[in-house]
C-alpha cells in the first residue's frame, strides 16, 4: 500500500516529490521541506506491521533511535522521526538528509569495479565511518554493509562514500541479529549473523567482502553456491558450505600480496581470527599494522574447511587400524603441518585404495574427505580423456591448477588404472605422454596442499612409477565385507525404507545367505526387493528379500578374489570394512526431538561451527512447521 502520492503533505512539514520504492516493512519517498525548501529522504512504516525487534525497550523505533545520536561525514544525516495517525492508521515517519549521487552497486553495475588504488582509498573512508560506529559508548553494529547501502556522494565536487540504512543496526550485546535476506546482500553477511548473532567482527567480515567486491567486481566465493534459491531451507547451510574454499584472486595478480592477506584475514569464518575492529583493518591495509602471513594462511587452512560432526569416519565400522593410520599419518599432518616443520617432515602426498569392485573404496575416500574437511574433487577417466594429441595432458595440467587454486584439496582419482596405465609397451605414445604428465603433477603435490586419493580394482595394471613414495605414500587394501559387515549393510539399507516389516526381518540370516557379496550387491538386493514390494503395494519382508537373493549372483567371482588375494599376500592380514550399525531407535515426540536439536545447535554455535548450527536450525524449523 502506497500511503502518499505526489504533492501530498506529511504532518504539515514535508511535501512528497515522488514515491521511490517499497521496502520490506515500509515505503520510501523523496520529499521537500515546506519551511526550508530542502530535499530529504523519508521512510514511512505502518506501526502495527513492525516486529518487536524494530523497537527499543521504550517503544521507540530502534533504527531511528540509533541513527539519532550519530554524526560523521561518511554516515547519512538523521533529521527526525515521529508517530502520526493518517486515515485512522498509526504510522511512523523517519527523515534523513538527501544524498546527491548513486549507490556503489549502481556505479559498479554501470562502470565495473574501480581501479585498485581508488578502491583502497575509497574504502579507507568507509572504515573511518564504521570505526566511529564501533567506538560509541555502546558500540553500534550496522549489520548490513553492502554496495546497496553505500551512496557515492557527489555534492562537494568529489566522490565520498556515505553509509546509510540503519534498518538492521543493533547495539553491541543486544540479543539476536537479523540479516537482509535479499540477494546479493546476504552474501556479505558473516557466518554468525546468518545464525542470529552479531559482533563488531561481523561488520569486519562485511567490510572484507565489500573490499573484495571493489577489487574483483563480485562478492567473495561468487558462483560457489550450488543452489541459489533463497526459499530453500538448505540455502543458508549451502551458503556457509560454499565458503569452504580458499578465496580466488584471479583478477588481482598485480595486487600487493599484503592486500590479499588483509582481505583473507577479514573473511576468516571464526570471529576471533579476524581483525578486532575497523581501525585494525585500516591499519593493516595501510601497513601501519603488521599481519602475519604464516598465521593467516594457517588459520585459512584450519578454518576454511567443511566441518560436519557425525559424518566422516563415523560412517564406517571396522577398519580401525586403517582409520588410525590415516588419522595419524595423513589427517594430522595435513591439518597441522607446522608441527612437523621443525623435524623436516614433509606432508603426506597420497594414499591408494585397492581391492575388488563394489567394496566401498569410493565411499571410504569420500568419508576421508569429510573427516579432514578439505575440498573434494572426484575425477573419472572420461574427465581427462581427449581425442586430440596432448589434449589429455592439458586437461591433467588444468585439473591440478584448479586443485591448487582451491587448496587445501583432496583429489580423488577413481579407476586409476585406466588413467595411469602401465607403460609396458602395450600403450601408445599418446598414453605415455599422459602418464608422464600425471607423474610430474602428482610428484610432491602435497607441498601445494593437494592430497591425492586413488582407487583401483586392478593394482597390477597401474604404472609402477606412480606407486613409489613421494607420489603414493600408502597403499591400503579394501576387501569384500565379512558376515558382520553384510549384516550392518542390510540394516543400513533397510533402515532407510519406511515400508518395512521390522518384526519379521532377520539381518543375520540375510548376511549368511550373501557370502561373497560386496557392498553394491547388498544395495542392489534391497532395491530390487523394494521394487517388488512397491509393485504389490505391500511392505518389504524377509521372504521377499530371500527370493531376490536367490535370483542374484555375487558380482565378484571366486577367480577374481583369488587374484586380489594374490596381490595382497597373506589373506589373514586383511582388515574388514563395514558400516556402523545404528543403535536401537527409541521413538521420540517431536518436542523431545526439537529439544535435543536445540541443545546440539547451541553446542555448535558455542564452538563457532555455524554451518552445522544452520543445518540443525533448518531441521528444527521443519519439525515446528510440521
């Protein structure tokens, strides 16, 4: 509803020149003062439409109350606000000084990003304004620093930034925080703001995102989010996960490394690792304050990762010796390389999983990626193949270049025997060149924070040069699942199906009937049984699964197993793979589940694991809505 039209007079003081736009809770107009003839910007709110967070404890409009006490050349000027009644409706109007110019976003859309020298100078003035906010007796948090809320003031024949719109501003220590859910504003929000919390360092994060935007022409991690649909309950977790990569500075090759490190530090996900305030940010940018490159790079390595409690190796049962070896020899050195520097220990380079097909080699690799939290890039033979001479070499080179730019990265090479075949004279020169390229790129790639995981069903078909230390430091055999593992696999697969007769299922019997079957075989059996049940519109039962087993053959033959056992050596040294069985499930009421999730969310937030907190919050909201 547009309450006022052109030439209407508001409260006998302001004549409406024209309507500007409708905001989330109100309407904006350009007006002229009846007494002084000056031009102003005026917002109108319908009071009963505002939420409790829009008011102070005394019932005053919080936005105007905060703005009223501020005076800085790079902040918009407060004029007045007042509650009036118009046509029987209680309204609040709020007047600020008119700024001659355009928003920073409008300028960037029109002319592109400014040159680097101008960007840093322009940005320094904005830092002064935000430092002024943070230096108040009770610090003020703007919570919405984006190019849309910065005017390029041209009134003094110059161009200075003016920060405006205090609609989301809070006092430091105020419970709760809110963010602009429109795009692209949400991309400038700090992780904690997306989880209803804000500090001075939250504005520092937004400032860092803004500086990156000025230098690179877009917001940080642009294009990394897989689902930009804000209506999806997964949007916030996806947004947080999209930041689990190193910042790309492709267009900043000529920029001083110091500026890059300063930007990276301002955008670290954990609050305590950023600059403490805008003044520190400015001092670092002008080199008046030293910034430790090593410290920032270490924090980036440790913190710009995907932390997903409850996943990783927790999804795998058995293989304790292998998991312990991986954690001690691979994960710890990858996450904490500084511990080994004084001993001259190089970080691990790669691990190779081998064994029969369908036994979970790919699954184990994905679990390792979850456990360590690095970026994960899966590569198939078709991804690097080419019909052109040397075309494959170029793809391999580009693959490693991308992995290094997004480091720390786990590069998973599936079906490695097809990508790096043995150069025994049976392959053409075309393939030999590609194998040579693989050897060059893999060699000590961990020094660039790229860790290789390989998987193969045919260890003896891989070129022996790639198996030496410095390329693949560990080789791990993944055997077919034993009885207990098959039992756990059946339980894992059947627990996903709501149409199951729990009281009649005998996972022990099913496991006994599937000797020699691998993980993928069990999945296929349960899927086929589910299809039969669906066609008859009945629940899955024991007899149905046993019938499917009787019509299904193991995908790995006895001859294949003998070949794999010969490669392995002594059969009794194998460590079985399996999946954790779920604990007995106790039925919970929705309220009990919500209560547990709220505790888990608080724990995640206390540990500053905002990605996990956002995921849990989405689950809670879904339960409440149902």
